[in-house]
C-alpha cells in the first residue's frame, strides 16, 4: 500500500505519439515537459527516479540537478530486453 500511495508515475512528455521522432511540435513538447518537471520535482523531492528510454534519461540527467539543487548520486542503466 505504501509503495502505491507514495509513488508518482507519469510520462515525461505528457503527449501521445508513436515515438519521440514522430512527436508533433517536438521541440515545443520537450520545452513544456522540462518546464513541467522543473516545477513538479522540487515539490515531490524523489529519492528514486526510474525512467524508460534514452531521451527521457538524458533530459532527466540535465534536469534533476537543477530542479533538486543537488547532483545525482548514482545512475544505473539496466537492459530491459525490449
């Protein structure tokens, strides 16, 4: 119960698209996502962030230190087999 009530799960870019390369207005969508998460992350102060996809990983690695005013402690990539 605690895991469910204390977790935040969301898409980094909250717009539907078959792939990031096919995302309409890609640059604008990425700016929006970065701005959104820059406001959300300091409020939720996550102790663990799990992301799927290299584009999301790259964006979060740039955003987290700024949004949380700290450096990431550890980054671990795991192969999902997808």
